[in-house]
C-alpha cells in the first residue's frame, strides 16, 4: 500500500475528523491505523508459512507499538485459527505490558519447545533475546536507527544447523531493509541498548539497564476521555502491489533481483546442465525431499508458482523451463500421459482405483501427496479400508505398494 488520503470531511471509526493529507508507510500504525492493512500483512505472512509448509517455524513480527502488536496478534489468530484452537500459544504477543506473553519468553527461546510460534512485539525482543531457531523476521515497523536495525535482524542471523536452521528470511513491509545497503551496515548484529533513544529492553537475564521505551506499560494506550492518539480507519481496500527478492551476496552486498532470476541462478549453481539436473531428479527416491533441499539453497519454486498462479505446473517443469529453457508440461498433461501409457492396466480392481486416486492427488496437490503414505489416511481413501488394508491386503505388502508408487512416479517424469 503506497499511501492513503481521506476524502474531504472524512472521520475515523472514533468520529474524529481526519486531517486532509496523504498518509504513507511512515504514518501507518503510528498516526494512521488501517485495520485492513494489518489483516493483509497477517494474511501474507500466514500464507507464506502455509505455502512453504513452515507453519511451526518460529517467527517474530516487529510492530510499531503495543497497540499494533495486539492488533497483529488478533489478525494472525484469525488467519491461523486451526492451529490456535490446538494450542492458544501458537500466536502470542510478548510486550512489556503482557505478563502472560513474557512468561512464555523462555519457551520461545528454547530450541526444544514447540510453542510459542508466531510472536508479535515492538521493542521487547530487540535485545537480550536469543531465539536460535527463529527463521522468519517480519518488519512492520519504521526503523531509522542502524543500531536498532542490527539489533532486530540479530534475532535471526544466528544460524543453528543442528536444529535445521541454515538460513533465515526477513519479510519487510515498511522499507527498513534499505539499511542493508547503508555504508554503516557491516553485517554484524549487535546486542546493546541504543542510548540515543532508549528503545532497547534487555529481557535475557543480563544486567543491562532497563530504559523505558514505547514497549513499556503506559506508552501504548490512553485513558478514558483522552483524545485518540491515532486515526482508526476500517473497511478500506488494501492489496500488495509489488514484491521483490533481495539477498546478501558473498561480499555482504544487498542484491535486488526477481524471484525468477534468483532461483534460476541458484539452480544453475547446483546443476550446471540439464543432464545434471535430470540425473539428480531421477536418482532421487523422494522428489519432495529433493525439492525441500533445493529450497534450502535458495530455489524458491513455491513462491514463483504462487505469485504467478502456476498451480498446474509441476516444480520439475518450472525449474527445467526456468533454468534450461525447456518446454514445460502441466501436471494434467503428465497425468494424461501416465494413463495413456498403459501402466495402470497392470493393476486391477481396487489397486487400480487407488493409483488413479493418487494420480488425482498429484494433479491437484503435487508430488508430496503421491509419495507420502499418510495420504492414505485422507477421506477419499476411507472407502478402501484405510492404510493398513490398502498396503497389506490390496497391494500385498509395503514393498509392493512402494514399487507401484515408484512405477507411477517414474512414468510421470518419463
């Protein structure tokens, strides 16, 4: 959202006349609260985690103040109600005024603790907190201080490969990542109080002084009868108008590129030729595991498929088209080729129907559903008696079932 300008005489949700001027990202959530914008940010973050099957990756969302952090928490709860219903700690606000949230801080830092997962804050987590497994930092906060910026991204830069963290992602909604390109940015995170503005709060058990900042009780709200500190506007159309990928190169310089170009570069970095790529693909017994490994190395096929609405394209086809200029086939075309090949004629009765159903799952959802035996627990397979009956009685055992699935996979990509 580039900006917002009220109509002449427009009042906010509290009946306050809105000053007639253009409000930009510097004003959002400080002077101008647009509830639909908060909801859009929460949706974008949640969709990203869902799309990448990373819903239990620990995430910190940095907000402007306590009020913003609470609104963001509510929006994230609404976007993730399925997991919140299992454990309310899935989404939590950890701010200076929130004793319940602060009580969960040690669990958030603990690499063995599942919850909390999505944490909203403003200043409390900038210093003195070490969340080793935090894989996503979301910036919905105006940041102009280099010290504070380094404190915040320091929550993510500590890698921990023993717990599956070999990289981290920063998602920026207010342009704070421009500071990566600042000559003063040397790449090293700091963990100190910003003495100029007093915004840091150490909550890590150290002996640093507690300086009162905007995340402390008393700074996030008002008393009855006070003039509202912010304009509150509802029911405005908000959309993401542009997105781009940025990464730090080997020299620590910020490089801006399209997801397509970045992904192509990384595919070719791993597989210099089409033959190398196809050889590795064919050798892999678990295609989804291979794709997951590629993603760990910056091959962001999911984002491209989602952003460009290429849901009927197999990641294999996307990548060989992107990197080697090969004509892609849709998943529908690949399924049709399997059915025309006569492979399914080898199987009779329920066995054939099950393979047909698995092909439909592949066409609709992707290769992971074909490879994962847990797919047999889904409702469409209940009529066949469940996983045990399917594998043992219908196919004659685990090996026979796996061989049948492997044949189908081989034919899909032949």
